[in-house]
């Protein structure tokens, strides 16, 4: 496998030290990494999940809007950050792979490297209190 | 391809009786292609002596900077070709996210840090923001990639026919890694060094010195050995020696490195004046 860009490597290393849940994808939307705090919300250890395509991760956690309607991938902040190249934020529900539904607030941003290279996107998400 | 080390010291020039064998000049390496292509890697204080050896036969000089820390550019104003009217000189180096190479270099080559301005040099100077990826200089293929070190910093891989070298003088691939060395594709600099005939790599610290210097951008010798082994290099030249490491200390560190494991590559302590020749 070709080596990741150094900005992506450093982003993963930073994420692995931070206490906020962080989810990192490459330019094509493939899941590259999520950290331990994210494992708690997603209900499965990263080592067991491994790298996933956008089609997989955008549906496997069954995202739903506040009114209970299913959220299509293009409505997810991380997909917006990746495809429109702009920051995005939303509160919605996911069902973890442990079967537990959680209300989360997610903020996503694109990763732009030196020389304007598009490297992927990152989302930071928290469990949000019930309204 | 012929490679000559003109400066192997890291951080600060360290002349003195206790550093005569490994050398006290900061980073500078000469690369000569079989077709005469002439490259200089970094412009540390070692570049002055290199410049003094050059005659009029050198048509074109290409200086490739890894980054703009002082120990890699301090010799620039004392490099003879820059003072020669009409001499063609190309300087390649990383821009920052907001400034191009010219603006960044002009901060050093201008008063009060230096009396002569970049634009007043008499040579025919061209500055290039170094492209990330592959490009060619004469008969040499160059690959530049960003590596883990504070501020925009590239490493270089230089290939001539089937022979390759990699130059990573300032590099901390172990930064933030919970287990070093982890997966190759998550290791800074790995693609540059993969399978090269000669790797010139940061080996600034002894293992015991590293915990005090995490994030400073350099490697401890065991990191360097692990990185070289994982990348499958044929020869490793230790480089960017800490100013505090005298010849005797470096002798001891290299001896410890040789005994620490069965090395799968030839370990060559980087000494000023050493030269390597590769056919093909
Ligand atoms: Zn340096
Ligand atoms: Zn440096």
C-alpha cells in the first residue's frame, strides 16, 4: 500500500492522543482511522472494523434525522466536507454496532495539505444530550 | 552517481578538536550524476568548502533544500557559484502555505542577517518551489515528499537508472507513534526510503536523549535503524549528529548500534569527506 501523506499520518497520531471522538477518511471517502473515544460511540473497536468504503460507513451506523427519517449519505457532515470541500455541522442519530442508538453532534472539515492538496476529511463528534 | 558528504553535523556548526573525525559542518551533500548533472543537497556550513572546489566546468548548479532551518541554509551566502556573474544556479525548496521560496529565503539573505540581498547576487539565479512528487534534473529523477519535521520540510529520493539514494537529514518518523515502527504505509518518509541503495538519515539522539526531545523533529539512533531496516535499504549513513556528540561519543553510539541487532544493511557513520560511488 502506498504511504499516506504526512499530514494524514500526523492527523491520525493527533487523533489517537485526543479525548474527543475523531473519524478520518481519505480523499475517496475511505475510512482511514477512528480513535478510541469514537469506538465507544460507534460500538466497535477500529481494529475490528478496519478500513471501510464511504458506502459502508455512511450506512452501517444507520444515521437518522431528528424526526426519525433516514439520512442519506450526502446529508452527513463528513460527506459534505469531503464532497463540497466546506465545513459542516449537524445533530443526528446513529445506531452503534453494539445496537445502541445515540444522538450525536458532528462537526466535519476538509483536510487540505501543503500546496492545496485535498487529502480527505475529518469529523469530530460528541454524544449530544436529548433535547 | 557519486555522493560526497560535506557537512554531517546537525543544528549548529561544531568545529573543534573533539569533532574533527565526524566533522563540525552542518548539512551539505554533493551528488554527481554519471552525465555530469550536479546537485547539492542543503546549504549548511559544509557548502563553503564544496563551492571552493568547483571550477568553470560546472555549467549549472542545482541546490535542493530540504527546509529552511538555519543549519540547512547558513552556508548559502558563502557558496562560490552564487557570487559568479553569469553562473546558472537553481535553488529548489519548499514554500510555506503563505510564502513562496523566494520570500522565505529573502528573510535570511537580506540585512540585517546578511549584507547582500538575494536579488543583488550576480549569478543567474532561478528559484523553484519544489514540486511534491517526481521531476527530473538532467539525468536524475528526483522525488520530493513532505516528511515529519517542524515547518514545511521535504525529503528527497534521487534515482539514476537502477540506483537510488534517499536524503532525510531532519526527520522524526517516530513522533506520536504508539509503537515505532508500526505499519509502513503510516510511517513518514517510508516511500522515499523504500529499498534505496543508500539512505542518509537523521540520527541525532542517543535512545536515552530522545524522551527529552520528542517533537523537536529528529530521530534517536534506534528509530533510524528500525526505519532503515523496515524500508529495506542496502546502506544507512547516520547524519545530522547532535552538536553535543563528540567523536568519542559517536564512536560509542555506532558501536552500540552495531551490537544492538543483526543489521540487514551496511551501517556507515556519516563522516565529513566520505564519498560513495554507485555504477549504473
Ligand atoms: Zn537540521
Ligand atoms: Zn530542521
